[in-house]
C-alpha cells in the first residue's frame, strides 16, 4: 500500500519510508530521511564566546580544520556543521584558543536538509530558521 502525504511540518516526515523534497514545483531530492540527513553531516555545533572571540574562532577553525560554513547568531554566538572527516566536536572545541562559554551539539534534521537543498526555511521566511538551520543555506 502506498500513502502519499504532503506536509510543511518536516518532523511529520521523519517516520516515512521515503521523503521527496520539492522546491518551487520541482523535486530536488528523494530518499529515506536517514540518507537525506547524512548529506548534511553528523553534527551541528553552536558555540558561545565573547563577541570579540568570534572572528578568532572562525579563523582558527578555517586554518586548522578547513571549516568555512559559519553562521553568526547575535553577539558571541556562532554555529557550523562539523565535517565528518574531523571527528569529535569536543576535541575540536578544546583546541580553540579563546574562552568558550557554552557549546551545543545536535544531529541534523529534515529542516536542515530542506534549507541546504533550497536555501530557505520551510515557511519561506529565513528569519524564522534557527541559527543551526541558517548555516546550511545553499551549501549542497
């Protein structure tokens, strides 16, 4: 039996066998939710530091690990996808030469996939996307 369900709530699609993502009337991806999320990478990291430290963090992560897809969210907050080849986020953050106040690590979701594939959040208003989501805009 096949059931065809359309939704703007991508968390509803997490339990589907296959997901097709459309953008402006065209299919841009079709696969299992797990495979689509694997395209993003294993982890998204958000760091909070002093606002002066953000540029140092970006420079360090680019020079040492080649990380270049950053999103700044307010003073002192930066988020980025951690490339799979780098490994453990905690080991990376421990090497950063400026003080880190907090660190959040999470796995990508289908919202991240949609944003990476289309360059916009599901609602079409970029400002409503979280800092974790906005880092992916147009990177696939």
